[in-house]
């Protein structure tokens, strides 16, 4: 028999009557680290030190709104009769694809208002986006959510992951696939590749499109393991559909820019 330790307390600390949860702390940490990495590269690429700060002032809150709207759309049956719950984000219910879509829209409008090429900024921030996602998934781990189907402890041990992760994947009497870990590790590999690709001096936009393709390929397969998916219709999972669309768009843009544009700007161009 295995002795299973108590689950990690989702509350990091309390400030009087306010509980500060690990989920929020981890998400905030991911944003800060992603910001520091992105800002350093932005300055190196000739942008103002405050450029990313100004962008995030708009992007972060609207990304949260986008994440909530996306979730509510696909869970409308649960909200149509209680619309007051739509804004009750503290009860859970956000989706990363909604945050990403909102962030891209905000970034596009922002870059246009500053007369900066959108793809230049998107390329610079591609590794930072993955950094935020890789770290943020550990918030799901603390909450024991976004996991996959049931597995045995022996299976988890065969993955050579620490006991404290295995123990926390013991939920209501069973062990589950740590899909948060799969996605976090997939994102980590993507970060390393993107940082290496900076030295290759790709055509402008290809760093961002590689991010879209890389994340979407991993998410497509990992989503198939999860037990909490949002569905478009029947058994068609929303995240898998969006992932396929993102892969097609990313590949199409890479091919188009390589074929149709003569002497396109490159990543290291000012």
C-alpha cells in the first residue's frame, strides 16, 4: 500500500478575510517572468523600454475577459438561465484559447496605434507567451483540475516524475493523467526552440507562427486525454478544433510570406 499525503492547500496565504490562492500567485509569476524576458528582447530590437508595459496594461485584463467569454460561449447551457453567473469568474471557468485570441486582437490594435509592425512584436513575444503558459499550467496542478483520465500509480511512476506530483494527482480515490505537466513540458521544449530560432534570423512572423503550430500540435493531443474539455458539438472538442485551425493558419502564412513576398523583413531587422 502507498501512503498518500494530503493534497496541497490551494490557499497560499491569507490577508485578513482574503485568501490568496496559489493559482493566482502562479499565474502572476508567469506573467512577470514572461514580461521580463519579453521586455529585454524588445529593448534589444529597438523598442522603447515602456512599450511592453503599455501593451500589457490593455492585454492582461482583456485577456481575462476573453478567456471568460470563450468559456461561457461553450458552456452556454449552464449560464443561459443564470446570467448573473457569467461574471462570477471567481467560481472558475476560463479558457486559454479565449485569452490568446483576445491578446492577439489587443496586440494588433496596439501595434497599429504605435506604428509598429505587428509581426515584429509577435515574434519577440512568442517565447514569452509560452513561458506564461508553461508556468501557468502549474496553477491547474495546485487546483487538481485540467487533468486527464484515470491511470494507475504504477503508470505515473513509470514517467519518473516526483512523488509529490504523483501524490497530488490522487483525486477522490484515483490517480489521473497529469496533463498539466505534459502541456507544461511541451511548452518548455517550445521555449528552448524559439530562443534558438532567434539566432537563425527567420522571416518576420515565422517565430510567432511556429509558436502557433508548436503549441497547437501539443494541445491537440493533450486535449484528447482531458476529462474537462469544452465541446463544439457532439464529441468535437473546441480546443482541438481551434488547434487545427491555428496549425493551418500558421502553415499558410509561412508558405505565403516565403512565396509571395520578395525580400521579406527578418527577425533581426530593426
